[in-house]
C-alpha cells in the first residue's frame, strides 16, 4: 500500500454491444470464406489449365465419346479414362464457357498430361482420331472382306458381297463400327458412282446394262496396272465386242480356275481351252459376272473409252502394252515380247487374241 493511499484501478471497459460483436464475427467469417473461395478458385484454375493426368502406361490417352452423350457422361468418361483430373471442374467450366453446347462425339487421343483446357478445346473443335481403311483396286469381294476382317478397329462380321459390288477406295472408319455397315457404305459408294457414270456414258457403248459395264471394267482393271492405259485397253475390248470377236482375256480364265487367286504360274493350254463360263477364249461376249472390284478409273475408262481401231495388245516389257489394229502387227508385237521373255530368242507367236 502506498503512503498516498490505495491505488485506484481504472474501471473495466464497458462490454461490446451485441451488434458490434456480430459484425466482428461476421467480418472474420467473410474474410475466411473469401480466402477459402480464393483457394478453391486457384485450385480450379490449376486443374483446368495445369498439367492433367497421364494414362497408366504413360502413352497417349484414347477416349471414345458416344453420340448423344450428356455433359455429365462426357465428364465421367474423361475422368474414368484418365484424360482429366476432375469431372466437376470440367462440367462447371464447360457450362460457364459455353463449350457444353458444342462438345462433339467421336474418338479422341490426348497427349500425356494434357491440360483440361486443351482436352475441352479438342472436343469442342471435334479433333477426332481418323482411322482409314483402303480397299485396293482389283480385289475380289472375298479379299475385300478379308481386309475388313483384318481391321482391329471394327467389330462384327460382314458377308461376302457379289463380285464387283464394292467401290475400291480409302474409307474413314470409326472404332467400334460394324463391319457390315462399312461394307454397305462401300457398296452404296459404288452404286452412286456407277449411276453417275452410266448416265454420262458414251452414246454408242455396246453394253446393255450398268452391270455389263462393271464386268468389262473388272477385266480392264486386271489387264493393266497403268492408269494411262485403261481407256485404251477398254477401247480394244469394246471394239472386239462390236465386231463380235471373243475378248480372249487371261484374267477371266484365271478367275474361272481360281476365283481370282493368283496362280503363281502361267496358264496351261488345257486351262485356255477349258469350257468354263469365264473363259473368254471359248465363250463369246462378256463373262457372267465381274472378276474383281474395279476402281473409278477403270469404270470411267469403259464408260467413255476413246474411239480407236485397235483390236489387240500385248505386254511390251516396260510394264505397259503394245497396241495394234491388225493381226499382222500384233504378231510382230508378240514376237518382240517373247524375245524379251526368253532373253532375246524370239518364239513363234501363239494364237493371237486381245493380248
């Protein structure tokens, strides 16, 4: 105790009013909430623009988005296949950005660690994976179906269509597409092309039906691999048809022997004389069906072949053929070809035909 008397302490402060305490508490809560929301926003931005997940093996990630899929389904599929890290962020950003209305179905391939932004951009632009399948010109229908069967992109099975019913082309196919559906597209493409070419055909074409044109085009396809020669080869056969001459085409004989499978040898004399429906050394006119699936160039060559007087052709040793209008010149061309075949020693010409 001081000599001056007891120490006087200041009176305790008056308590804060309820309103002020609530304001302080609310302000503190709002600040905390603001910080929390900011952190959420930063996390969302990082998940959207930062590196994404990688596939289990580190390879590009392939994802198939089915036609008609909803936004939640798309997001769920991407998350399940490790293309994005958060389906929720994908849905929110797709809705805010307007991308949700423009996401396209198909198969996509995303690079490892691709950002969600790039994933969404690719889907919005429809940058799908393009799978191509080629049916070479001149394949038989059975061989064409074998090509379909050999694709691991397709599913199901396809029947063997009639010979000449397919248009040999390079077609785009989708993963999981049915083989029968792809085959039908090939057949529809042939029908469409054939209808257009037939409508514009040469007026004096000695062919009764579009199918006759396909039969002759299939022979032209097998006779020469040079696109520049196809119109000329077609003209020879058309000239022979107009004159009532036999076509005398080796590929038709081969088809009658092996259904178009390469023999691996020359034709035997007995095969050239065999009375099969496809032996054009024996039968007059066209064989009963095409012997292959001709391509655009061969079909066009038959429909609008040049007008020539040539009736014969034979290989010339350079990958092409020597053409002639007379039997005499054809025999000379055959002698030259035989000389090339046998090291310069000419042989007697066989019975002359188209080649």
